[in-house]
């Protein structure tokens, strides 16, 4: 047996290096040259294939959430939603039976900076989950915090531009960030969470997750309820103060990726309980906020967390690029029994994700193993860059009939699996704000409900950032924070003048 034929740890006997054409590579050390000092010759196919592929190793980074870590795992349903059978609220198959297992993939991330940026920065953390269900994929693209900065999708690119490095000198600048935030009063609730210790989770294992936007659950009768989704870590919650984060960052700026990967390698599988909050499907005029407003939390005393299952992450990716970088999640990816609410942010997001993925990964991104459903796929879609599987043929359909309807032998439409949910909506077409904005109420509640330590840290972090801002921006921020709670504004003002 030669060296290249000894079985490796995966049991593969042949370890011979080849190129992508399957040609064995017998010299991987020397390019082909005229004489030993060169010049090189152009017909050096192995070298050209190797170097040109290397030149193309990167795809565009995600425009947000570029830095991330992923893991595989599974979801186990409880079969119930709180004390009720899950079927009372939803016909989604993955939630029906106690003990039913659905494979999953999760990607955690930071938002603002690039692919190798420090994981210690104050930033929301992404919590994107893909359930490979028997009815196709369900993606729940969430964050660790339960709310967001803005409630209208047209503001998202501006929010991100303000947080990203300055386009001239390429540095993040608090003056730009707080310029935007101080002109965006609905962001005060998110600001209050983000600049508290909650803004730097100790690592991905010790943070919550939330779908943030409002969705719907639909049962077999077509009856819908509004729903918010949440992940509660069984490991508990841990945060870093700014000073602790700086200490970690001085030694290791990949600590969150390392923590997740190493815990799974050690067999300490992180686990989260999946919970929902539920409201009847109407406008709820009795509330002082709009249930579709993603800058608001649904108070848990009125809308308790109802457990529906648990997620366990038990396998690291084999290849970061193939599985984590090319993973594509989107808010439009729902299964039967789940639906969209009228939340306008949700609709804006739903357009944006698959649009960017067709650009970032390519039009056939759903054929990649990490994104492909683990169930039958049978479309009449074809072609586009890197198309390597014709769905209909793979599904055993007649390869000539790539259209529908057909009387010959084509694919046929599915039967509806329950009564459709048919909401009635009417209104004037226009550019309008929601009526119940209440931008300051929950921010003030949050400020008051923090412990002394959390409040002190919040004030310190805001003052440190605002000291780097123009006086009129400081003034606008103090004004908003005073509306949230007079003490909140006064303490920030005092910090700025000391
Ligand atoms: C209108 C508002 C929003 C828009 C237009 C938007 C758009 C985007 C885009 C374009 C990406 C990159 C996706 C990719 O390249 O695959 C992304 C990633 C992401 N977004 Fe949003 N986003 C919005 C709001 C939110 C909110 C409110 C949340 C939290 C619930 C969120 C969570 C995430 C996460 C977790 C990722 C990373 C997904 C991954 O790990 O691949 N986004 N978003």
C-alpha cells in the first residue's frame, strides 16, 4: 500500500491530489517553465486552474451580519403550545407531535462590521435559524434583542449606513450614529437595550433569540393568531460590560465563534427553549402600542411565553464557507400553518433577503446543500449560473415537460392542506406612519426596570459615545431620553457636562 492509498479518518483510501478535471497532480511545487529560472509557459493548465480558482475564492460579504458562526442541530417539538395542543393555533407539521425531531442549521452573527471583525463589539447579535421540515424549509431570521431600531423598511439602508464606517475615512463614528438615532425617536427603546450590558452578549451560547417581527400562526380551519417567536437559552444569559469586552478583545477577537465551536466539540451541546407569545388577530386598540410595531415588546404579564419545543446544537460545520458563508436565510421562507402579518418591516425584509442572496450567492443558491430543503423539490425552474440540478428531473418528472399546466405528463399543483387564511385589509394607499407610535413609553419602562448596575452601565456607555458628538446631537438625544424618563435624560446630561 502506498502513502496515498492508506485510509484516512473518513475511510477514504485514495488521497491522491487531483485538479477539478479529475487529473492527478504529480507536481504541486513547481510551475512549468522554460529552464529552471523561467519564464513560465501559458499552457500550464494545473497552475492556471489552481490560481484562477483562488482568485475567485470570495463571494460578496453579507451587506449586514457579515461576521458569523454556525452550527447544525435539531428541534424537538413538545406537541403543545403552553397547555394547549399545538393544533389549536397552527397546522405546521413540525410542531404537532410531542418528540417530533426536525433537523436545523443556525447562524449567529454580529451586524455592523466585516467578516473578520471583533466579536466583542456593542451590536445586536443575529440569530438566524433554518428548520428543514417535511413541508420544506422554515427560516426564522431573528436577533438577540426583542425589538428593532426602526419600524419602516425604507429606513433600513440609512440606519445601516449610519452605523457602518464613514465612507470617507472608513471608521465608525458615533457622531454619524447618533445624528441618525437622534432624528429617529422610535429607536430610543432599542438604544436603551443596546447601550446597556445587554448590548454585548458574553458569547452566542448565552444569549436569547427573537423573531422581532410579528407573524401569524394558522390552524386547520384557517383561523390565525398573531405570534412573536423567542429562543430562551438553557445555559442562561451572560453579558459583558464595555470594560470586560475590551479585556477579552485585547486577547481574542474571535471569542464567540471559538466558544460555540469548542463547546460543541467538547459535547456540551447548547440548547434553547422555543417559546411563542400569542394575541388574537386584530388591531388591539386597548394596547398603547401597535402589535405590528417591531420597536415594541409584548409585555409578558399579558402575553406569557408559551413553550413549544427545544433546539439543540450538536454538530459543527465541516466547512465554514460551504455551510456558514453560503447559508441563506429569509423571512419569506415559511411553511404551511405559518403566515405573515401586515407588519410593513416584515414585508420589506421579505423582499430584501432573497434579493441579496441571488446577488451574493447566485440565482441557484437554493441548490446548495446547506440551503436545499431535505424534502422533495420539484419546480420547473431551470438555468442560471451554476445550475447543476434540474429540479423536475431530480424529482422523477418527465424531463420534456418543464411547464405547467400540461396535459402530457408534467408536475401538478399541490392540494391545499387546510382552509386558507384570507385576511381582509382595506385602507388608503399612501405613505403613512402608524397611529400608535408611543416612541418613549417602553424605553422609560425598561430604564426603570433595569437594576442599578445595568442603569449605571447604560448611562456610562451613552455618555462615552455622546461625548464624541456635536452639541446639537447631544441636545436632541438628551431631549428624547428625558421624554423616556426625566431621570434618564438628566443623568446623561450630567454625564456630558462633567
Ligand atoms: C427592513 C429591515 C431589514 C432589512 C431590509 C434587512 C436586510 C438584511 C439583509 C440584506 C441581510 C443579508 C442577508 C444575506 O446576505 O444573506 C440581512 C441579514 C440578517 N438580518 Fe436583516 N434586515 C432587516 C431587519 C432585520 C431585523 C429586524 C432583524 C432581526 C429580527 C434582522 C436580522 C438579520 C439576521 C440575523 C441576518 C443574518 C442572517 C444570516 O445569518 O445569514 N434583520 N438582513
